[in-house]
């Protein structure tokens, strides 16, 4: 699922005019690798995340709750489009939402 999801998901994210600027200087290959590791780890998979902490990586980038919501919306649409059940999609979204404070640097 993750291998299929990452390219489709980032196609949506990079097409979003509010999110695309956050990735302007990102190396897409590294981003895809880190996201594969992150989603695998977050969803209990056997892959370990080797990147910096989420709070360190996202600190000072101006990512708001609104931006995080857009990101989650694209994830939801992508998962449903690739055939993940609604129940599984909700589990994924709930898990990823637990990282919101680290990404936005705020309290929900």
C-alpha cells in the first residue's frame, strides 16, 4: 500500500498551491524515501524511520493547522482512490493525526 500511495499522494500535495511551496527546495527522491519510512513506522510496519525528528524537520517552516489539514485531506483522498477501505483509511488518518503537534509546533 505505501509504495503505491507515496507517488500518488505527493502528486496531489505538489499540485496544491498552498502546500507546494513547502517542498520547493526538497529533493523528491529523499522526500519519498523519508515518507516511505515514516508511513511504514507510523503504521506499525517493519521499516524504521531514520530521519530527523518531525518537530526538528518542520520547525520554523510556518506549517499551520490549516496546512496540516490540507495534507491530511490529500492523504485521505489518495488512500480511498487506491482502494484502501474506509475503515483502514480512518485508522491511517487517526494515526497520522497524532503527529500534528510535532509538525505544526502547536497544541491541538
